[in-house]
């Protein structure tokens, strides 16, 4: 199937940047830093909802945007009208061309605080101009993919449908949020545009307004069954689930679908005590001869409600999740940041750069780096290791890691393997990476989350997954910290 996306119309996001990035870039140019090579990292400081891991998402959209970077004549005319920039800088922008190296962790991979999920190395002006575009892309999709992963896990194998487009924070949030939720494990989306463009299965039944438009609930159900006999799912809570909704649905199944040789697909309950109603509805459907008719629950659900419904024995076969997933309502900011990590000198060496803070959490990790994941012999993820870019991780004779803060805490892993997660996406401005299909990303995400220990995946008080520094990187950071603290 040929897939088209919103970006096939060559949407130009070059000016999706904060104004101060332009003023700083103009200053770099005036200072003669046009060829000054810098290294920036994107990382995040904490997992949303107090979870044990986040999910990487958004790389394909970042690539799409970077591939079409160009300051148009209209852009230059607008920037000239601000009376902030000289013609030298405007001419630089008019002839802008990317020369950066960009590494990123692939979509679907579980990610953890402090590790660089994207690294940009190149002329300082170029690195600076990418900041907002990079952050807005990954912050949004990582957030929604992470929330979706939590909700899908809470459903314990039952299908989860993304129903949130109408509650999203705008068109792009609905569109790309559907994509991110699919990566996180949702099986379908109600957003037709996202379903069409990304190849996500589309799902949806009827609204309460459909039922209200007809003289009776029975009439509404009858017409729907006649129109969609192969995909008949009826919304049964418009008036009264047990007194009218389910009985009317069963009557329609008997009078419309059964004579056609069709079986109903399901009913949906969108309000009330879903645990109680689903048990009663299940009994009614079974007694009427429809044990294969599924029950879908919706109505402002989240991972905690879904988990509790299952614990209470609710007879729910699938879940439709809207606002709490598409907006990540309980913790709606991913919090990724983009910080300078090093500057390349004329002799080819790198001068490490580090941000200090009154809060240890906000201190950054310097240098051009790579991220490695350590797996045990059974394929379980044990820890991540951040190294200098020129380091190789050898595990043949085991590897000892230590906590970068509480350095006396260390662990030696034997019979393990190391995988470099930092994947080259652009080499001196030329893209060298092609994203997998969305279905492959979704499968990859599920497989990689399964490499995490259950303790890391707990909703409350998850085990802290360790992200450690190599000895060489820790020594460099400690020396720089000591120097900057004087």
C-alpha cells in the first residue's frame, strides 16, 4: 500500500525555532564562528508519571523536517522586517546548508534519564538552529509513546484503541500523537488522517448522537447493523445499559444479523460502573447465545483505571483510550533539553563543556559521547553505559559498572553483550539512515520493552534502571567539575 503523509506536501519547518536561536546564531557569525564545531545533546531528566522507562519516538518526523530545511524568500523577508539582523546573516540563512553529524537512539527503544537520545555535532550555528525543531518533535512523541506503553501494559494483552483526536492539543498533536501511540503498542486509531498516512488500522463505531437521532435506541441499532453487518459494534449506554442498551442490542443481533448469517463484533460501554456493567452485560450476551460478542470500554480511562478494572474482574475485551493518552494528561511535559557538551578546537581535540547548577540533577555530562546497553545472556537489559565517542565497550571478560554519584556502588556483569544505541543518522549533512516501517518500529518497541525487568516496569516505585558513565568519561567530568567549581 502506498502511504502518503502530511510532509509529502514539503512542509517547511525551518523557522520552527525560537527567536533567540537566530540572535545567537547571528552573534556566532559576527564573531567568526561560522566553522566552529560544537556538540549538543538532547536528554531528559525524569520519566513522566514516575515511571521506570520512556519510549523513543519521533525520529522519522525529525528526519522529514531536516531533509527539507531551507530558509525561503518569505522567511528572509520576514526576518529582515524585524530589523534585528544584518544582510551578512540574512545571506547566510538564504544559502543555509546542513553539515552536521547527527546520532540518535532508534524509535521504539526504551530510554532513560540523563543519556543523550540525540547528539548533534557540527557548525555551532547549525546546531543552534536545530534546537527547537528537535525538542518539539521528540518531546511530544516520546511523551505520547511512553504514556501509550503504560496503558497498553495495564491492559494485559487486551487490545487498546487510540480515541483521542478530538481532545488533542491541535491537529499535529492528534496526528503525530496517533503515530506515537501506535509505537507504544496501541492497535488502532480513530484519527482517519493518521490511519491513512501511517498505515495504522482505523477503528470506531458510533457516537451517542447516532442513537439520539433515531426515534428509539432499537431503530438506531437496527440501521447500523443493516449498514455494517460485518463490523457491528453498538454503543449501549446512551440511555440505560442493562434495561435498554444490551437488550436492544441482542434484539438487533437476533432480528438483523442472525438471519444474514452474521455474528456481532461487540458492544461498547462509555459510562457508569464499567466493572459492574460489563459483568452483567457479559452474562446477558452469553445467555442470548453471543459469547463471542466482545465488550469494549471507554470513558476517560487511564492505566490505573484499566488495571483496576481487570483486577475487579471486569469482563472487558478491549479499551478505547482518549484524552488521558493523547494529552498524557497526568504528566503532560516530557522535559527533554538540549545542551552544549563540547567544542572542537583547531587541532581536532574537543574541549568538554558542562553546565553547573545548584541542583545536581541539572548538571550536564560533557564530551562527544555514545550510549551502550548491556544485556545479560538471556537478553535482559541490565544497565546503560555512557562512554566517550572514541571508546569501545568490551564484555568478553565481563564489565564492571559503577554509579556516577554513589561511586561505591558497583556491579560486575559476566556473560553479557553490549549494544551501541547511538545510531548515525546524518553524516556531514547527508542522511545515511532510513527509518523502518511503522509496524516494524512497533514490533521493535514491544520486543525491547520485554527486555526490561518487571521491576523496572512497575507503575509505582519502579526499580531505578542504572545509567552509568565509563571511567574515562567520569574522570573527565570530575576534573571539569572541579575546575569550574573554583
